[in-house]
C-alpha cells in the first residue's frame, strides 16, 4: 500500500506547536511527559494500538489510533482516507488541532497523488458505472484470452474482456488506455474546431496524467497539455478547456482581458466550469 508520511523532523514539531497554541503555561518537557511518554494499559509494547475509531475532521475521513508511541503520525491511504496515530494519553482536541494545522499538507498530497478523500477503489465488477464524456455506462465483464473493450453508446454499456488472473488494478490501467484513446479523438476535433474559430494555433498538444488541473498552456512555445481525466467530462466541457488553453497563447495570465476573450466565444463557460466540479468518476454497482 502506497502511503505518505510527514518527515520525522516535522512530526517532532508538535510539542513546540502547542506551546504557542492551545496549551499554555507548560514547558516542552512537561507536555512530552504528560502526552507522549506514557506506557499503554496492560503494559503493551511500543507501537501497539490502545484504541481505534473512525472520525471526520474538516470533511476528511480519519482513522484515529491511540498507540504506545511518542509522536504523532499522519499517513494517507490508497483510498484517500487518512490515518492519524497519536500517543495514548494525548487529548483528542490536541490531536484534532494538530491535524487541522497539517490539513493543507494532507490535501496537497492527496491532489499530487490523485487520491480523493473517501474515494472507493474501482473493482470493475458487473454493474459498476463508468463515466465517459459525461455519460454513465454500465460495466459488463467477459472472460477472455486478452483485453478488449466494446462501447455500446446506444445502450450505454461497456463490455470489457478480461484475461484470467488479471487484477482490478490491471484492468484499470487498460481502461485508462482506452479512455485516453477516445479522448484524443475528441480533443483532435475540438482543437481543430477552436483553432479555426479563434484563428489561434497551438504548436502541438498532448494528453498527460495531470490531476491538479484540466489543461496547461506552455508559453511561449504554445504547446497544450490536457489531463486524461477530461475523458470523464462532457464534450462541451472539453471544448471549454481547449478554448481556455488556446486563449493563454494570447493572454498568458487570467486577467480581465483573458476572461473577456474566453466569454466572448463561450458565454456559458462559467456554468460549464461549475458543472465540471460536480463530476464523480466512480459509482459502485447498484445494490
């Protein structure tokens, strides 16, 4: 399991942080003695779990563990949830305050690794929903000697041929290739369309695994880069991103002139941007 962890030198700052924060009138040694140097109940060994529960902090799912440890640790799970391990005797409010202090770090690393809070891991089971260009398709799985994919756009079904012994991770990699191929077809048409309308031409474009943005214009070269996640979005949203990045060739920043330029060609852009944020790329099978 891939995890992210705060470096040790950062973890050990918690005592100093609370001297300047909610715990006043105590020195660092006293805080360490009261919160971080207790032995667990029953004489359990270092690192053993005393209590485990799941809580929610700032909208994030947090697996909260009290252990026989000296310092606090924050780790990110593959599903984007967070593990917070604290010394057995630490007050819950202290742990939560520290978590909020590190919230920006947590969300930044979730974005960097493509993780989302509480996002389920796709199983590629029959009945799951797969979003392609804003439409929800029902997944059907068929055993086969090699990978294959048939998209029925009328019935909104995707039949995936899966070889034996292949895992959901393997199938996900294959489907990422399929969606990228489909996205390139749509992007090719969209780029050609908006180059013709605006008279602005890029020097080239590509699809990448960006998770922090939908598109990128590299100036002054004039090359465009699009996120593979655009395959989830409706075609009008993809066209908006293409227009947005083409506009950056003329206006490198997000000035008023830039937005006036974009809105002059696409007045509905603000509504499209709002709808793009609502897209969820995974839905489990119906129960």
